[in-house]
């Protein structure tokens, strides 16, 4: 039986659009995505676990009222601290980005020395370290909070001297020591891939959780018989498919103007059907 | 008649502590300050006017329920967009930081070429430009949004190569052209005074609204007969007085841990009597 509900994609703001894009590529075109960006309260990554859990429950309840059949937690911080609370609160499957990202890192590494970069909250939670230990108990994991990467990405300074210097400051000392894999544990970081790669040096594979998460979502839906029909699916949209589909909907909690502008940069396409909502209503 | 209520000091987060400190220096020791930092929803400066006004009204209502006799809006963004709405909603005097800062800039400038730096929302509002025009209609005002300064200050990177490069990137082209005065239109920016000064060059006076605002608050309270008795007042606390007084109280909307840590850096003293609240209650 195919459920008729859409798939909720929940992020603290704009960054989750990288996950949205990966989902759009991985899922049949007939699958409907409902994106919620809590732009009125972004960022989550500098806030306490209690506050992040509260915001996560409020956002998931809003998406639940829209009859979603699955929830993708696109925000690393929320995935790191709120997935257990969300799973207790809702009957639909919930997929965060930490597990899929960690699994890919474990497949990729040869040296078993893995770096993880993210917000202060994500790194403090040690969620990646625990998830990696499930697959590779003897891996050595170094976490590093990089709070300036998010504002740099939002400013569009992703490839200038400032970005390069910040990346060197945060990551320069990870060079050597056998590190061969670095998890980009925040949805904004793929935009800074270039300078991050330069800072850690050649031979380090950067892992972006977005693709891995999209694949897990597809498999999970298929297992449960929840995936929309493949007919006229991804193949028909070409390998570069990623822009919003016809049935997709975007909700934000702060004025849509900035989301529309910055969002189209993330998405590489205009953001259609965008609606301002009060999450508490 | 002396009112018994305290003075509310409202900021989006931690930065308003620079205004708190200036008030503590300018006011009698017996004056009680009640600080509210909306740390669960910080920052305001990247958000829309509608959202900032809504948050401002909620925070002021909370402080109003604590029986304050006056409200100091320590946040530049809130001062720029929400003071009219706050004034309509409350009977007590409300003082923002824009007017006092603009007035000082007009006193200081000789060339009548004034720069203003602040968050995206503050600069977009043109509130400083309008306030300066009231005093110096022929002044030439250049506004510049500097979104990375806040995360830099919160990261504690105020005097390193990154801070210097960011300041040069934002402000380098303000050199020359006759600019002799620069308003630091965000409470975080005084922490970056050194690198901002280097970027704009010698001979440019940096105006910090905190001191000017504190003086206006003192005068306004005195005019209305609302100032606490001077006996054992500021003089007794020495010129460096600034740490919290015995009756002061701090409220935050996100967990107090980070506020306590970063706040003591802003305040140069431990943050006592700190309480976590839900602003909507």
C-alpha cells in the first residue's frame, strides 16, 4: 500500500536544502517533499540541548499535522540531540543525518582515523563518535566545532581569503596524524568544501551526509512499502534533477524574502510555493 | 516620588551586557537592573522586521510583568525596528541605543562624513541615517552590514588574523573619502574595536552607543523623578564600577550555561542571579 502523505524535511533554517536536493535526486518525481525551515529561531547549533529538543518537537508536530509519512531531520544539531525524543513522539519513521553520514565515513576510511566537524552542539553531543563506534569500534574520532563556517556560508564567503584563513585556523592541525576521512557534520559545510579540503590536505575524503541520508530514506520507505511509484521517476528527470518538484512545499517561520534569496543559491533553482507560518499555531 | 521598579535592559542575547555595564556605571548603586537576553532566538539581526517586532513585544511584556519603571532596548536591531511598536504598547519610558549613538556621532564629526556599521537588519532599516539627519541634515552617512562580526566576537576571535582580514574586507574601502566618525551600531562590535580601528585608519573616531545611551537613561529618569537616590551611588563604587549590583537580575530564554561563560567575558565579572525563563509564559 502506498501512503498518500508527503515526506517532511525539517531544518533549523536554510542549510537543509542540501538534503532536500539530495532527496529530490534519490526519490521518484511523484514523491512530495514538505520542507520546514525554522528561520525565526535559527541557528540551533549554538543553543542548549533542551531548547533544540523543544524546537524539534514543535516543528515535527507542525509537519505531523500536514500528514507526513516520514520525517527527515536535515539539521545535524537536531539529529544529534533530538531524534530519540522525536521517535517517542511520532509513529512515522524518522531519519536523521548522523547515522547515514557516520556509516559512509566508516566505509570510506582506511586509516580508521576520522575527523568530524560541526556546530558546538553537534560536537559536544558526541553523536557522530558514538555512531561511528557502532560500525568501527576501533576508529579514532576527532571532533571539532567550527562555529564561523555557518555565517561564512550564509555571507557567501566560501572561497575567499577569509574562508581559507578560518578553515586553516580550525583544521590546520588535523593534517598528518593519519586522518583520511572528514565528516562535514553540518548542512552548510558542503558549500565550503573547497577551502576545507585545502586546509586538511589532499588524500582526505570529505563526507557529506546529504547523499547518504537520501539513500537511507529511499531504502527505508521501500522496505515499508511507503515509496511513491517509480513510474516517470528520477530517471525521467535526468541525473541533475534536484530542483523542487511540482508537489513540493516550503514553510518558513521568518519572512520568506531572505529564504527565497539564499535558498535559491543552495538549491540552484528558484524556491516556489513558499509560505510563512507560525510554528506554535 | 521615586518609583520602586527596576530598569529593564532587553537584548536579543549577550551583547547587551555592554549596555548593562555602562548603565551600572552611570546610575546610582541602589538602582536595580533587570536584564533579559532572548538567547533561545538570538540573533535578531538576520531576521525580518515583523519577527523582530514580535519578539520585542513578547520580551517587553515579560519585563513589564516584573514591574519595570523604564525599558532600555540594548539591541541595535530591536532599537532600529521595534521602538515605535514598544512605545505604543507600554506606558513606561523606552530608550533605544540608536538615538543616543547618532547624537554622539553628530557631536564628534568635523567632516560630516559618518559611517555606520551594524547587522543586516539595522543597516537596512536606515534608522541611524534618519537619526543623524535630525541633528545634521547635511551629513553624508554610509551604512555597512558586517554580519561576521557577531560570530567573531562570540568565538572570542577579536584580535587575530581572521578578525583583521574580515574587518579589512568589510571596511577597507571606507578609508579616505573624508570619513572621520564610525558608529559601532551593534553591541558586539566594541569587542572588535582594535581591528575595526585599524581597518578604517587613524583619525576616525569610533562611537560606542552604550555610554551615550546610559547617559540618556540617567537624564530621562532624573527629569521624570524616577531616579533612585544618589546616596552611596556611583561615586562610592569607583570609576570602574560596572559589575552587577546586589539587586540586579538576569533572565535568559536558553540554557544559562553559555550565557554565564560568554557573559562574564563581556561583563568582566561573574554573572550572578541568572534565571532561565520561557518568554511566552
